[in-house]
């Protein structure tokens, strides 16, 4: 049982480049989330999708876009990467009123 | 609105010491409460949870009790080990069940 799978695990981008972070879950969860984690800042919600076909902004959405491709997959896109987007990104999913399950994270460095 | 406030770190303890990490919350309705642990270089793992008032979650020697009267969910362990060194996050799941809120995390280092 794979749970939540994120790709890639590591990425280095140059300022202005674009990329998409992929996330897939195999637990049939309705809700999926993208967080970023920065030192001393805890986890901050970027975007979430309460169900297939819907997406909503979280606390820090600027500079990001998301796509809920189907029930399993929720991708995060950086259109024009900036050094301020250097962070560790986590995808999570959950069923109603259960715990959230997390992927292993993507360590992104923008130079 | 919903929010979680947890004790700031870092916390450094000697092996076998008693651990408390405070967590309080603000929520509408009846949230579920969680503690997650993050070991260095890894993602977050569920440590324990409680879904209603007065429930006690426990796992690996850690415990936390859902206290509605004080809106708290403090994490405790009677005797910490070096292997407990990690970052601990308190979290709540909203009444509707599809929103998750995290505290800022508390870094724990246990020294031999």
C-alpha cells in the first residue's frame, strides 16, 4: 500500500523556470492538500482540494497553481520559480474526519 | 475560526526525563485532534489522535487527552529516549472534516 507518493524528491531550479510537483494517493481519499515547510514557520497551506473537481486557496497561494486531475492526483505548479519558493513541499490526503496522510516531501531549491 | 497554538521550542531534555509539549486550539464545532511527528529528513507521521472530548490518544509511550473545557491537547511522555528526537506538530481537523490546521511545531532533542 503506497499511501501518498510525491515526485520528484529533490529539485533544483533556476529563477524563472517552471515545474510541476506531482502527488498521487491510493487510499480513495476525497481531500488533498499542498503545504510548504520553512524553518521556524511550521506547515503552511498553499492550496487544497476538498473533492475531485474543486480547488481552493490556502494561506500562501501566490506564485502557485494546482490541478486536481482526478480523485487520485493533485499537482502543484510553479510557473516562474523564485528564490522565495525554496522550501520543502508536502502533499497530504485525508478522508472526512480521519487523520491526514503525508508524502515524503519534495526538497526544492531555486537559485 | 480554527487555529492551533503550540509551545515554542526548541526543547532539550536528558534521556529518561519527563516531556510535556503544550497545545491549545480554537475551533468551531467538535474537531478531531492529532499529534504528528517528523523525524529528520522525513515526512510527517501520525503519532496519536483523539476524536472527542475526554478521549486519550496514546502510542509509543506518548499520551494526550482531549480537554474541551481547557481547549487543550498536551503531549506527554514519562521517559524520553534519544530516538524521540524529532519535531512534533499538534493539529486539528475541522468539524466538516476536510480542513486541517497545524501548529508551528516543537523541536525536541534528547541527549544521552
